């Protein structure tokens, strides 16, 4: 809708109400449409509260990566082993933080499946909220939850055996692990719009685990092996490489960036396609 | 300002647009015609019942009114604008039959969230008071009874202080007490002058709460009048006759006829004075094979709205 039509419609209906002298006419307030397609901080705050209230989400996005780190990343064996500009403990910390962030963003995105099943999406279409604003809130929520997941693992790492050369590496690896997870917010949205189930995460949880192993996120794959070659085409590969690069000191390769960009495009286009279909007026 | 309106409203309208204007609206899903050409104009301040059996096209029409779907043909306008524009401005809101609630939010959170989406909205506490939800404000929606959830939907619909409120079979599945409480809240709200359209398949609800009743059957309007008129229509007798070549316009002019239907060579005339109609048919027209049937209100309503074999177009 263009600005000019809004103005015309507003004028028209304002006249109507003033003449009528019925509810709300004194105020004449509701002729306006909300800014940003209905996007606002109350909506964001309540969405976040919903996420933090969901025990299952908290277990999978915060507790599980933290516990995995404590099991697989803490101890003299890892602390003593060198991983470039830090120890193996730090390497695993980065892996788990990225994994947690990706689970967090996927589950936040996939929450649209539940909301569709409950008829909430339809209810929202009886409000001024635009689909794009709804998706923006989902992504923002996903990224906040992803950030919490990263911070939890990093705090545990700092308190235990993770070691990196300087605060700069802590910050840069954390930021890359977190930012990369946005690709999986798009993945979650895509799956949330694609799959009819109310429990999409029961399907996506194992899928993410397979992608993490297959993409070499948990442990580096043997150079030159078939698995390593396949890994380069899977969606967690680029993020895993980029997040670890500051620690390992490997120079960033364009194939990693290409991997991230390509999957980001695939998931975003997929999500937009399914969303358009879902919100289309038939 | 008024000039703007005059260009959008039909010329016979006074200075304000009708709350609802449906012109030749049809909607098909594949080969299924859910709505087959409805014309309906609802003036501001009317309380109108959309009465008909399940599958009559009530929900489809409501979806069209709310901009949730697009008509296959015809036009839909609310207050002279497109439905989606009316929704975005908070001019229209709706209480749907089921769903549409997040179980993990509290009643108050649901209302605060919904309110935040509008440019301007009534305080959640105020709509909770009006919908009788204050005592369950902090209860999770999932823990609320069906009646409470329905009142929450009603409270949500009140938030933008809409000029038009649409209710789709709002009391389905409620027990008698919940139904009474729900209608009490609606009735109190209606006194504020809001235009209300509700779909129902309960004749007594239409009779008790609407100023005007629109009877729909198989996607078409079969009767439209005040509750009293429609009741009289339903309460009278039906004269059935074989009358080849009769037109509905001609039949409607017969004194005493308040509803008529032509099915091929057979005509059905509803009247509260069936004797006069029968006398006229036998003396002034070529009609023959007369049958006169008396019916109770419910029977007549069913007959008016029921599916008949052989009248598919």
C-alpha cells in the first residue's frame, strides 16, 4: 500500500466516525496504521518471555551445549593440547557455542509451525502486523536466544580450561559463531513453514546433530577424506570454519564464505517462498 | 473531507459509507461454489445476524469480509475501503470460532501483545473488565475454560475499538451459562453503537440479539429482514403449486406473500395469510396442484435453509 492511499483512506474513515459519534469517535485515534508494520518492543519482549518460559527450548539450546562442552571440552587432556592461538578446550568451546546458537535460532524460527497449527498466524492477520514484521521478530528472538547460548558456553569455558591468546580472539570467535547462526534462523523458518507438525524440533534436532558432525563442527575432519569433501557442501561447514579461524590461525578461504552465503540464500528463498504461500489470500 | 467520501460511496448513500458492502460476491474453491453471488449492505450501527446451517457459506463470507481471502468475483468494502486497510486501521475486528490463541501466554500478555500491534488500542485492563476476565488475567491461556478463551477472543477484538465487530459462530461448544454470559457481554458492548455482524446457526440467537437477520443457504441470501419479519416468514405457511412460467417478481407482488421461490415449474410461496394466497393463485393465475403446509419456526427455518435436491444451478 502506498502512502497516498493510506492518507485517503484515513481521511475517509475519520469523517465517518466523527459524524457517527460512536465508540472511539472522540479520540478519532484509530485511523492511523502502526509504524514498521506493527513491529514493536512489547511484541519482542513477550516473544522472548515465551521462549525463556519453554523448558524444552532451554534444555536444548542452553543446557545441552553447556553440558556437551563440560563433557567433551574440559580437562587436562584438552587444556594441554595446542589448537593454534589457544588450546583444544577453546576449540570445542567455539564448536559448542556455535552449535547452541544454531539450535536456538532454528527452534525459534521453527516455532512458526506451532503458531500456524494453533491458528495464531491467522489471528495475527486480523491485526495490522505485516508478515515481514512477524518474521523480523522471530529472527530477533532467535538471535537473542542464540546470544544467550553463546555467552553461557563462553562463560563456562572461561571458568574452566579454555584458553585463547587475548580477549580479541574470545570476542571475534563468539561474534562469528553467533552471527553465523542467523542462517539457521532462516532454516528454522523455512522448516516451520514447510512442515505441518506442531513438534518440528523433534525432527530438526537430530538433523542439526547430523549436520554438525557432517560439517566438521564438532571435530575437524581428516583432510582429503571423502567425508571432508562432502562436508564442504553442508550448511554448517562454512560457519564452523569461519568461527574457528581466529583461533586456528587458518587464513579465511572464499569457499567457506561461499558456503555460508549459498546456504543463507537457499534457506531465505525457501522460507520466503513458503511464507508467501502460507499468507497468500486465496 | 466529505468530498473524498462521496467519490467512494454509492451516490444514493448519505454522508457516510456503509459498514459492509458486498456486491455480487462469489467465491469458489476449485469446483465448489461456497458463495454464489451475495449482495449485502450493512449500515453503521446495525446488529445483523448471518443465519444459516453449516456449510451455507457463512465462514467463507466472513473470511472475505476480513480480507483473509479474495473473492472470485464481486467486490468487498468495509467503510468504503478494502478489508485489509480496514483491519490495519483497527476499523474491523473479529472473534473467530476456534484457535487463534497461544497457550503459553497469560490472558493479560495475550492482550498486551495484541494491543501493541495497533497504532492505538484500548487498555488491556479495560477490555478484560468488559469481557469479565479480570479474575483470570494472570492465568495461562491453555488453562482457561472454553468460555474464558472465547471471552478472551472477544476482548482481543475489542482492543482496537473497532467500528465493526464480526463474530463467527461465537458460542459454538459453549454450555448454556457460558453462552448467556458471552451474549451479555456482547449486548452491553453493542449499546455503545458498534456495528456487529454475527454468524450463527441458532435461530433463537439471531432472534434475541439481532436487529436484522440475513438467512443464507448454499452460498446465497434467501431472506433478509428484521428478526420479526424473518420470524413471520418462517412462522407462516407455505403454499406450493405448479405454476409454469412464473417469475419471482410477479409472485412477490401477490398480496400476502412475504417470500417466494421458483423451482422449475414449482413455486413455493411463504405467507402468514395462506388462504388469501391460495385464493389468488386459483382465481387469478394458471397455478394448479396446490398444497398448503403449516410449520413450526424451527421447521420453517430448516426448510428455508436446508439443502433441496434438484435446485442446483
